[in-house]
C-alpha cells in the first residue's frame, strides 16, 4: 500500500483551490472525476514517474518512503444549490465552501423550453445569456474569498494554484486572474466549444489545459491558443466500484449463463449506455434500421434515461431498459457501442465495459480511439451505417480475444495512476 512518511516534508505544503459550479453533490461524471483527483492529492502519494504499474482491482504496491510527496491543502468553492456534501468529499480532507448562487434560473429554463426540435439542445442565445450572468456573479462571490486564500498561502510560505471546469469556469478564471493565482482548466465536454467567446480567456489564460486523452486536447488546440496541454486520464476506482477481478469474472459468467439458454446466447447482444444529442441521438435510429436489414439476428439493449434513449426502444430490434448500473449491463452483453457527434471526450464507459471483458466499437473523434485501444474497433468519423454494421459483426465474431484486450487496457484509467499524473502536473506548474 501507499504510506506517508517524513519524506513527504520535502515539499512545502501547497494549496489547491477548486472553483466551479458543481463538485459535490456531483452533477455527473466530470464532477466525480475531479473530486477523485482532489481527494487523491489531499493525502501524500507518489509522482507519476515513481508510481508502480497499477492493476485494476489489485491492491496498491508498497511505495518507498523516499518516493512520497506531500499532501496538498484542498479547498472547494462551489454552488450549494444541489444540496449537502456526500461521501465523495466528506472525510476526504477537502474543505468545501458554498455560494447561495443558484445553478439554474429563468434564462436557462427558457433556453430548455425553447430548445432545438432537431437536436434537443438548449436555445444557444438564451443559454449564452444565462452562462454570462452566472459567471459574472460567481466571479464577484469568489474574488474576496480568493484574496483571503492567497494571503493565507503567502503567509504560510506555500504555493497556491486554482483549478476549474465546465459551466462557471469563465467566472472562476476571471477571479483567479484578478487575484494573481495561476489556474488549470479542465475541458470535459462540448460546452467550451459551443461558447468559445465566453470561455476563451479561461482556457487561453490557464497555466495548463487538462483533458482526458491527447485526441481531445488536439481538438482544444485547434480552437484555442493554449499555453500547455496536459493529459490527465479519467480516474476510476475499479476496485471500489466493482470489487475484485475474480468477482467480476464470476459475475460475467453468471450473467452470460442467465441469458436464457442456448438460443439467447447465440443472439448477438449490443449494449448502448446513454443517448444524448452529442452521443448518438440522430445516428442510432439509422443504425438500428441498417442492423434490422443486414444483421437481423442482432439485438440492441439501450440503457439510460431521457427521451432520446427511450425513443430507441420503439425499434423492433431494440429494447430500452432505462437507468441500469453498468455492472448489470456488462455482465451479459457481447459488444458495447458508443458514438459521439463532435467532441471526443474520453468515454469512461468504454473502459468499464473492458473491465468486464466486453469490447467496444466507437468513432475516431477526439480521445475515443485511446479509450478503446486494442480492445475493440474504431470507425472513421465519416463512416456510413453499412460500415458500422460490418464492424459490429466482426467485433462480435472476435469478441473473446478483443474482450481480453479490453480488460488489459482498462487500467489506463485506474484512479491511482491518474492521481499520480495529476500530482506531477500541479507540482510542475507551481515549481515552474
């Protein structure tokens, strides 16, 4: 296991201040990811160069005392609109301070009511007004608090660094700049791409722009003049979520056995987890029609809430299951399918499928190819539905070998590895 030691005193304790709309309670995977990173650096640990080769669901190896680095002091400043903190940050050595500023308002509600009928995205002009107003208000609330945080860090003789992401990152970055605190900006989805004028300064002024995967960072670099791009993998605690590797293998065997006999086992079952305008809402109906025509024995199981996912259940070769824990999805399916429209943020669910020995088929946009690795197949962004059907069929036929490769590749987002990489980045930024 990883142990703290006197060697941790080599680095003067530094302070990381996370300023953002949501962290805990989490609004989604982006908040869970950052909370995991913050909790990881709030205790002593190794840098990436000194970290062992972590294996998912396998306990930590011993890290020698001379390779340990000091814990960081971690503050979180966020909206309290979603409620009290959860186990995500409670007892994790993270100090949380909340603003009374509400997450939603009249303009965001109107943006949703007047959303596009074709894409189901919020009205862009109204969403833009909402984001600009909320970011201005967040900046006003943050600035005096950051002044106090910087004064405290200066008096203690330690460094201070900011970090932000998503909706209120423009206001957070402006407050960091007002006070003279360097910051990191995470890009998690398409938001900054859709409203580049709002988020340009927060990204281009950041000491480093962080993203999961070089492909996503390349997309960021095509639109913004970044000072530094840093790959910080998604941090997933596989063992904490799914238990032992032996238990996962056993659950997979039991799930396959429960599929209803030889007839169902011979029926190709493809799983889709989550459907949004960015993730396949317009593409999947066309694909389902092509599958029905060219591979009629294949069945598609659609998981996740919302009107887009539910609508796919109306196709005769698809079944909509609603919200389903991923461990229930991947114990029985044969192939996992994920596509995106424009922003290639790393598909965490790809590696979750891989842990269960399920290969994935995805698209060559952003970081999806890095997520899949050798554990599945990647299609070009312009591929037609016929090509998708063919690749899905080939992946199904080679599912055992590809599934083993997917399981081996899943460790690329092991949380311990990601935390070590994040620790290396922030220490490098504050030491220059």
